[in-house]
C-alpha cells in the first residue's frame, strides 16, 4: 500500500475563523491550501451537549455518540470496542500508523504496525511510545493538570520537568527561542500568561514532525486544541458584531490571541503541506465540529477542587476507594474501586451543598463501569461566603480542598458545524462528491475507502 495520509485535527475551528484569518493574512498556508483542495462544511449529529471528547470519536469511529456511547473524558472505552477508531482498523489491515494526541486515544495500542503513539493530554498516566514521547507526556500532563482552568505561576517542579524534557528531546532552536521569549514576557506582562497554552502545540509539533519524517506511516494524526481554547475565551473580541458591540469595545490583546493561535496552526499546516508534496502524502485538516458566539450573562467565580479525599472524609466514606482522573474544568472524572463504592458516592452526592441548599456536584452522565463523571456547579452563595455544607456541617472551602477561581468569561461555544479540507490525491479522488455538506460520520468510511478497505456494516455509505 503506497497511499499515505496526514490528518491534522484542528479542534473546533469553524469556517468563519478560517475566513477572517485568511482575509488578514494574504500569504497564509491556509489560503494557499484552500485554493488547491476540496473543502467541505461538516456537521455532527451527536445528541446532547456537544463536546470534542464525543464528537471526535464520532469522526474516528463512523457512528454517532448514541451508538458509540462515549460521553466524557477518561470514560471506560471497553464498552465502545464494537466500534473501533480508524487507527485500530488500519493497523489490523497491515497499514503503518502513528497517533499523536487524538482525543479518547488512551491507552496506547501496542501493535507491530503502530509506529508511535501519544494519547491525549487528559490521559490518566504518561504511557506512550517511543520513549521520547513518554517523557514529553509526563511534562504535558503536569502542565495540563496544573493549568487546566487558569494559568498558574510556574513552580519548581514544572521547571525541573521541563529541563528534564529538554535534556532528552531536541526541539528546534526556533521553538526554544519562542518559548523562552514567551516566558520572559510573562514576567514583565502578566497578561501573557493567558497565552501559555500556545506553547504546548509548538513543543508537541516538533516531536511529531521528527517522528513523521522518521517513520512515514500510511496514516497519522496530530491533534491540537490551542485555537479552540482562545476562541472559547475571546470570540467576542474577534467578532464583536455577534454581541452588538463596537470596535471600541474590543480588547486587542484578546483578539490577537486568536490570530496568534491561528498563526501557529498555519505554520504547522505549511510544514505538513511541504512534507506532503515531497513525500506523496494526502493531507486532511478537520475540526469535528465548530464554535459560535454564546452569551452567558453575569460571570460567577468557579469552584475548583484540588483534593477529593477531603470531601470523601467529610462524607464519611473511604477516600482510598476513589481516584480522580484528568478532566476538563468544571467536570471531574472519578474512578471507583468497587461498584459498592460507586453507588455509595452517588447516594452521598446530594449531601454536598452550599449554604443556600444548592447541590454542588451534579452527575452529568450515567456511570460507565466504575467511572463516574461529575460537574462542579457554580454557586453565587459559595463565591460570597466561601462555605460548603456536608452532612449538616459547614466548612470553609479550603478545609475541603476547594478554591474559587476566576477566568475569562467564555464567549464562544460548541456548534455542530465544522470543516474538512482535503488536499492532494485524496482531494482528486473525492472532488466529485455532490454533497458539500458532510456528515462527520462519513469520514471514517471515506478513509477506509481511500485505503481500499471494506467499510464495516455499521458505518454509513459515503
């Protein structure tokens, strides 16, 4: 099999953002590639509140979330094994594959045809291969867990982790200088902390590109969330008209934060386009869904939990029966030791309230196996008196491992519509598709067809 394909997963980026970026960046790689590619507006039919940790499995597995059943981060995926992701199907059909950061990809699949594998940044541990990626994942998870809600001061542990990583993995001099420059800016201008998340894709892409050049797999993915994060925060500053605002209401630093994130993506796209041209690769850019403006009303500071064991003790349940796994604030994922421990926790959750009797932890979804997903509700009362009540006893937030955090009010949120850009041989093959509005479930069967593999019966026809 001589066919080769790179999938660049540009999480949640809609056509509207690409269009405005290309408009103000006349010589962008995205502008060039759009002129030479097949473009599709995509949509997802996933049910319920849309999240990338469910829309990407739909994209990768060819069935929607009401079938694959993946609803939250660190969910037990054995229940979805009937509908494997593309990379599992491809390695079983003797194609060489490399996965880099794709959502819901933990644990790494060890297979003779899997050449490198980095799970997503919400993985429960640093397991990855080859060894270079394991060291990066240690650093990656440390940064994600420490800064998943707000960018905190860089502590000694983080600095040591970064130095260990640098000593074992060579990033380009250009990337090193960009990272160093940014960290210096943080010292003089604290607002640059808001852009710290833009450093991770720079480091990650350096590692990915080295692996891509070394192994040249038939199919490979690279996932990045850095643009999505900036859009969530600063949509109103890029599109003030969506909120009935004037240009005088725009924060230029926030607006430019989205453009800066897109410039990083654009440089990576240029790099991958050049590589694809030289090495006979097809190249796809996809988002699984998009974002649009959202008006949320008055901001209430959020509750953030640092230590669930303190809550467990206050509930008089065994704190060692529960393990907190990474999730996206305000969600938490709890792995329970036994079914009895799971049910006991569920029964006790209504006993965690603010002093106005509002429940703090809400079950967003039904448990899967021994895994429970909870959402921490915002509480105006808590933000004012900094108290929580458990089993009739009132505690200060800090006694229970909580803290109040305030971050930029989100002004962009998930919508079903996304993008798919196909470049190279794959664009020529499917340029005659009459439907330019593309059901995201069709991507998996399309890729299987591209590699001349049979579509499983549960996937829809392209």
